[in-house]
C-alpha cells in the first residue's frame, strides 16, 4: 500500500471525531460564543477537511494534499494549545500524577502527544510530495 493511501486512511480516521460536532449544532444556542466557534472550527478544519482530504489524497488529488495539510496543521496547533493549557493547569510529568489525574491531565496529554507524533511526519511527507510535484511541474513548463 502506498504511503499516500495510508495517510489518507489515517486522515479520514482523524477527521471522524470532528464530524461528531454536527450532533452539537442543535445545542449551540446554549453554548457560549467561544465554544460555538470551537465547535465550528472542529467541524470544518478537522471533520470536513479531514474526511474530504483523506478521500482525495487516497485518490491522488492535489486538493487532497491541501486539505490533509490543513487538517494536520490544525490538529498540531490544537495539540500545542492543549500542552500549554495543561502546563498552566499544573501538569506534572510523572506516571503517578498522570494515572491519578487521568481524565483531566493524562488523557488530554496522551492524545495530544499522539496527534503530534503522528501529525508532524504526515505534514513533512505531504509538504515534500507537494514541493516535488511543484518542482516537476515547473521543470516541465520551462522545457
């Protein structure tokens, strides 16, 4: 299986939780404004861009590369913000602390770490592939 197809599958799976935000749309009138913005960002950048981008990159479309890049850059940015919030909340990187406070510190920390460890290589691969295709296109044009 090609790397692009694996990245497409992973991106689709990463985008599915963002599509879960559609269930919250009926309840958005009860949410504060910033929570509404966060839900819509998750639906668009993670859900729609992830699902559509994963399908399109699977098929080899250039738009799939762009949407996949948007999805993973969004996930990396959210992970960095999560690390910052956990640090400001008093996280201590010890197994006992993370196990004792799993729901408030351990789970968000591990999920953000997983998204960072998965997202950075994917962004690197997608950017390299886009740049290679751009250089190939420019060299064909200059002939």
